[in-house]
């Protein structure tokens, strides 16, 4: 009679396949980092052509500044509630 040495329901472990396999990549990729500046140059160009002051945004801000209903009361109440239930960091023990 042959007896099972593994507990019922267990999965046998194949120790021969337990080594880690390294991904194939060129030797220079393992030792050198590279930086692509193409996207950075594109961002710099976009920023260069964007005006520092956008008149349409300033006009909207001026309208909101004198609007008595801005921000909506619901938003003010939500922020007030978040402040009221937040912990005071100065009372926290270090």
C-alpha cells in the first residue's frame, strides 16, 4: 500500500522552478538611466505662448467676487462641517 505524504488538498511545491527569471533587456538599460527632454520642451513652448494674465479668467473672477451667492451656501456649510469634524493637529501626541 502506498501512503500519501502530502496533506489532503495541499499543492506540491516544485522547487526546481522557484528561481527568479530576469527580464531580457539590453545591458546598457540595466546600468544607465536616460531622460527624454522632448516632452519638457513641448511644455516649455506651450507655457511660452500662454499669456501670464488671461483677461477672460480675470473677468470671471471679478464677477464672482461681487456675487453675494458665490460660493453657494451648501459649499460653505460642507467646508464648515469638514473643519468642525477635523482633528486639531496641535493636540496630536507625537
